[in-house]
C-alpha cells in the first residue's frame, strides 16, 4: 500500500521548502489539492508512476506563491519513503536538474515516469 499524501503534508513540505528562501503564500488551494489527488486517480498504480505525477503536478500547477519545485521534490521523497521505497541516485546525479527540466517543459511525464522507474527501489 502506498502512502497517501495529505494537504497537511503539502503545507509542511512547503514550509520546509521556504526555509531555503522564497515568499510564503498560496495561489490556489484547488491547484494544490489537484496535485495531491492526481496520484490516486486510479491510473497511477505503481510507486514510480505516483512519484512522477506528484512531482509533475506540483511543479506544473504552481499552487504556491513560491517554492513549488522544492515542495514537489520534498513531497515526492516523502511519498517514496513512507511507501517503503527508496530513491536511489547515481553518484554525482543532481535531482535538481530533473526538477528544473520538468518545470521548463523539457521532461515530459512519460520520461519522468521512466526515470523514477529506474531510481526507486523497495526497502
């Protein structure tokens, strides 16, 4: 069973993301809730699919005034670890580049899912 992210998780992650800088605030609670609901729509059954749509949803929806990319990454890591998995990165790999690529529209959802499929392992 995969962990179900909550609005409280998103708000805590956003607060943590802002500890690195940025402006507090919510643009749209509906965009945040939409990104939270997306992995549980029934289409994304595997953990790597859920991780990809969480990251993609929060990066794309811009529900917060600032810190959306950092919040997306924190929530993705939370989902993966609380579901009993681990995100394994190659030495020297910069996941920040992946997140920025999603934000810039250079990495599509299919490619993001493929990336997570090779970087998530069961603990």
